[in-house]
C-alpha cells in the first residue's frame, strides 16, 4: 500500500488536544497512509507510543529526548527511554527527535551533546534509525554523526545502510552533501512551499527524489497556503506536490518514491 507519509509530527501536543480524531480523519481522507510521531522527552515518547498502539499499522512512534529538553536530564530518564526500547513490540520505528539546537539555549551545549550521544548509542544498540534535529549547530551535529556512522560501519551494524533522516531540511548545502555521502535521507517539510525558499528548492532538486522523505513537523511549519496556521498531517500533500514540481516529476512518482524511501528507512510494512 503506497501513499503519502508524514514522517514527523507531534500529535500529542496540546495544539491537538481538542480535535485529534478530526485531524486524523482529515489525514486519512488526504491519503496519508503512514505517520511517525517522535517524542521530545520521556513523557511524550510514551504518549507517541500510546498513539501508535491506538492506530496500529498507521501511526508509529519514535522515542528520544530533544535537545531543547536536554537540560539536566538524569541517567534515570535515559534508562526510561531504554526501557521503552527493551519492551518494543514493533511500534517504535526510530530514535527521535534528537540532535543539537544552539538557537535555543534551554539546555547547555554540554548537556545537549551528552544526551545526543546517549541517544545515538541507543539507536546503534537497538538498530533503529535516528530522526535528527539541527538548528544552528550544523558543524557539531555533522561531526558527531560522522563518527557515529564510522562506528556503525566498523561494527557491521545494519543501520549503516539506512542510518536516519535529517529532519526538516533547511537548505544548507553541507547537510545535503553529508546526507548523500552517508546514506541519510532529507526530511522535507512545509518550508519547501514558502515563497522565499528558492535556496532550499534548489538543494532538493540537486539531491534528487531518491534521498527525500516527506513530513509536516505539525503543529509547526504549516505549508503554503496554510502558512501561519496550525499544521496537521493532511497538509503533507502540499509538501509532496511541491517536491514533484521542484523535481519536474509526476505527483504519483513523487508519492511512490518518497513512500518507498520511508519504508526502507523505518521498515514499517511488517506491522
Ligand atoms: Zn519536531
């Protein structure tokens, strides 16, 4: 079953507390066949997992601690994330959302790197791909990931072929270069539809459809023509449409190949 995928949305946030059933209904009507919900801390990772259990085969979870929530995280919280992984029966398809965010200073760089490293270790141990958040921290993230993929190769870890996704790709040429070199995918969000996103569209055109998956990052980053409103998974249709326009390929081809890319990364057809 191929179709549109939203590989990154935060459906447990309060923005959806009033109308999540309607949001999901609209997603279904818009042909969204797979949705990945990443956590941002322990509690929301549990909530993402609960959502995936309520909607088996449609919603999936990623678990992890986001850099903005890395402030004084205890080892007990890292163990709590690992406990979810130990008990994983197939609903958890990735470790995320993890990474570094030097734009917000909610957590020190040291705390962020400490958590990021621990999350990458868990990903390697449980052989689950990573969903990476990068904001004003390109150099440090790419350096850490480069070391990580080297260790995956050294240990013959199955992740080396599909290590993860660099989510909500910003258009930085070095990020795309890194992704292509190390088999990461670029997660394309609604920002690709923005008028002033020529640079991003140029990079996406260069990267090519084989390296892209689609996402919304709901409730943030609503695409044109809904820019500024609350985002929701149904709006991923505008993202895949813009990808097809940017690459000059048919909408069907864009849907099919981005679906296949996501399937290879998250391995979610099995259950
Ligand atoms: Zn996110």
